[in-house]
């Protein structure tokens, strides 16, 4: 279980969300902190904005729903990002030793 990519992607996605909330509460009053938070929260807010514009209803009074949707979109975006990063790293590590996992053309008795 601890060796699967999706598990570590979920863990790192949750850590990313916690860091976003900490940045929102602790860095919200400075110019640099506001800019850092805007970049970290941008993927989820862009996806939520795209979904809210395509909705057929006005959306007044739905601010908590859209905020929750932005958080969920951030989680899914960071989950996908960490999964791809872990997959690339594992692929590069396998390429260093390509014959460890796969069988070679040499029979087992001659290795």
C-alpha cells in the first residue's frame, strides 16, 4: 500500500491543501503572501469559475458551494500533478536499471 503512486499522490495532495490553507491564513496580509496564495489557489479557482459560468442558474447564495468546488478542484489538480511527478521519477529510476524487472533473453541458468 505504501508503495503505490496513487497513495503518495493523495498524501502529497492533502499536504498541498494544508499548505494552501496555511498560506491563506498566515501570508494573507503581505504583498508577497497574497501573490503566493493567488498562484497556489489559481488552478482550482479557474476550474470552479469555468464550471460556474457554464451553469444555467445565477448562483447567488452559492458562494460556499463554489468555494468548496474550488477546494476540490485544487485537490484534484494537485493530486494529478503529484501523480505525474511520481510517475516520471519512477520511470526515470527504472530506466537506470532496465533489466531488473523484466526478463532478458539470456536463460536463467546462464546468468
